C-alpha cells in the first residue's frame, strides 16, 4: 500500500511540475486535474485491495467498509445532482442516492444485533474524503467523466466487499445483506460504465 501511495505521489508531483512550466491558469487547472485523476486511480487500487482483505475477513472490516462506502456514495450523488448538466448522469446519481439511502438504513438496522461490538462509522475516511474533494474540484467540462470513473471504481470495490463476505458464517444476517445488495450495486456499476463508454 505504501508503494502504491509513493508511486501516486511521484506521478502527482511530476504532473504538477510539468504543468507549472507551461504557465497560466489553464495549466494550473490541468495540473490539478491530472493530480486528482491520479489520486482517484490510486484510490481505486487501494480500495479493491482493502475490500478483498480487511473487509471480507472480519465483521468489523465489513461493517466499516460498507458504511463508509455508502456515505461516500450519498455525498458523491449529491454533488453530481448539483454539478452535472447531463440528464443521464443526474438520473444515475438520483438512483444511487435512493438505493444507497436504503442500503444504509438496512445496515444500521442489522449491525447492532449482528455486530454489537462494532461501531458503525459516521464520517468518511481520508481516502474517500479525497474522492469527494476531487469531485468538488472538478471543472464543469470534466465533472461527468470524473464522477463516472469514480463510480465504476467505487462500485467494483463494493462488489468485491459484498461477494467476499456473502458466505460469512460468523454473521449470517450481514452475509444475507451482502447478497441482497449485490444486484443493485452491479446495476449501478454497469450503468456508470455504459455512460462512461458513451462519452468515448
């Protein structure tokens, strides 16, 4: 994980230095977008690794990762509905907001009895807060692409988490919730990918 972070930091610094040599506000904007895109890509790799290891191996890891991922989805959808001018992207964000609100409610109802010793997080972790910051910083012209790329990566991460925990015998009610959420999360991922592909 440290190696991935180091590579991302080097790539970000290189992009920033290259853009600084170009001069002007446009170069600064391009540099920031390059850095943010690198951070988003790195976040996807780190997220997949985390979901496949910590998230699927323990009840606490599953509850924590699902709760934080769900919060990220809700905040990202809210930003997309405010910033996007694309009707299809706005419709996807609305669907995600509805479905992830419901998923959060189900997790909140299930976790206290299925995992009484696990505190359900109420704030984003640093990695996902970085994704939200990058969404807020995205220019109008790049916003939809940034949002959709994040959504594909985030939903792939969640699917890794859900599929990996779906047969957990230590917490059968949470495992059942994981299985229940797979089709919805798959639908979100596939729709985001379709919209992204349509952008060329």
